[in-house]
C-alpha cells in the first residue's frame, strides 16, 4: 500500500505495477491536486522521469534552464553558472500541475481519493490497515509518501528531527518579462528566485525572515531598495491570497522504516525549496524502493539498504541547504557586505555548484545490494 498520490507515490506505484506487483494507492485529497507552482528538475530527476517513460512528455511542457545567474545588491553579478555543464539530461523547470498530470496519466494504478489510514497493525509477515472509508487491507508493505505533514510517519518515528532555518518562504506567479532566464538575487538577508516557465509565467520564490499574514508587506519591507530591478518586481507581486507562504522547516528523519512500514519523499526528508531538489529526490526514492521491493534478498535487508543509501543522499542535500541559507542570511549584514561578497564569489558559490554537479550526476538508477 502506498499512502500519498503525489510525485513520489505515483512514481513508485508505476514502477511496482510494471513489475507485476499489486498496489493499493490511497490519497486524502478528494481529487488530483491541480494547485501548485513550479518544480525544478535537475538531471537526476529528469533521468528518473525517463525511466518512467515520461522524459519526452515533460520536456515538451518544461523550460530548459541552461544558465543560472546569481546577483547581489544593486544588481551586481556574483556568479553565472552553466547548468549545461551538469551531467545530461537537461535541467528543467516545469509547472507542478503538468508534472502531476504526466505522472497520473502514466500510472496504471487507480487512486482511491478521499481516503486516509485510520489504524495500522503490523504482524510478522503482513500489515493490517484500516482505512477511513471503512475498509481493511492486508498488505505486505506500507509506504508513507504523504508529504511533510505525513501521518504515516508516526508508525516509524514519533518525533522527526526538525530545524527551523529562521526563514519564511513565499511563492507566487509573476507576469512574463520579469526575467529572461533563471535568476537568484541575494540581499537584505533573503533571496528572490525567478524561474520562467513554458506558459510564459514566471515562478517567483521569496526567502525572507519575516512572517505574518500580510505577505505583500513582508516582502516589501524585506526587499525594497535592494535594486531598481527588485523594486519593479515588488510592484508586480499579486494579492496575498495568491501566494503560497510557509515558515521554513527542514528535516531528515532519524529512521526511515520500522518493520513493514517505510517512508519516501517529503515524509522522510523535507528540504528548502531554494535547492529545487525535492521532486528529483522523491523520484530517486521511488526508483530505489521499487528496486528494493523486487529484490530477492530478505525484506529487512532490502529495506535497510534503501534506508542507508537514501539517508546519505538526503543529508548531503540538507547540508547544502544550510550553506545556501547562510549565504542569503549574511548578505543582509552591512558589516560583512564587502568581504562576504568576495567570499560568495570566490568560495561559497563555486563550492556549492561543485557539490551540485557531483550530486545530480549520481542518478541512483541501480539498487545497492545489502
């Protein structure tokens, strides 16, 4: 049974069904989610979409990102990074709705919407699951792919380690013409990310320290005066109700499995959207877990190998996220403006992009045997 019909859940269901494994897929939402903004797909994520047979379909609705430009205050260029230097295939930006539609169309498993897990009892060789629709299922394995607010996680670990990054993030759509390419702007202790999509809209990600219900006011207080370009962006931000705003919370669970219950995607590792690696890691998780489930070794050994490999990947990404948040935070201090600008250009950003190149080149397309 897979709990959660998002990116990771749909991908895992497809992999397992294609190998002849019967899958029950439940989702608490009443229908397929159509809300959302942008999803970044680095080469590792695109590689795993191709394994699902979705490479060409997603490429047709996505925007290729050949270059990422990082700017500081007053529009100073801190870095220009050629994303084409990363391992093929291309780095993409796609609207979340398009990605979910493609995954749902490819998945041969019907989704049982408006359905949640009410109780779960593990036995030696099976798991008994009582669902909110009154039915009971006897399954070999339960996979929690139900996101950051996972309810399945309670059956694996009671209290996931969490770290507040001290940031809030707000995401919205801006109109065409705000930027010609992918751009990150650092300054005033925060970051603005601008990512054009195939539809012409620009996905905008604002990382800022202030919270509150008035997102417009928070963004203008944080970023106003950073540069003339940023002031123009702030003039285009939509009403508060058109933002997705959350307080930043990142974690990687200490344990990914207990008995015949195992976690996947954001249920196991929630990372800052600044990295743009969440979807790619969920697709990796799905492939790796599918390999583990179909391997001939004892289940305990297979799941232990999955946990060991995925935990290492997720923690590496979490450390990189800390570095990005630190870069955004320190750029707001006038005391370190000049030395930090040099350090960003000469040490921090080159180090981060070197790590990113190594990380996304590891496609994790084969299962590590125990």
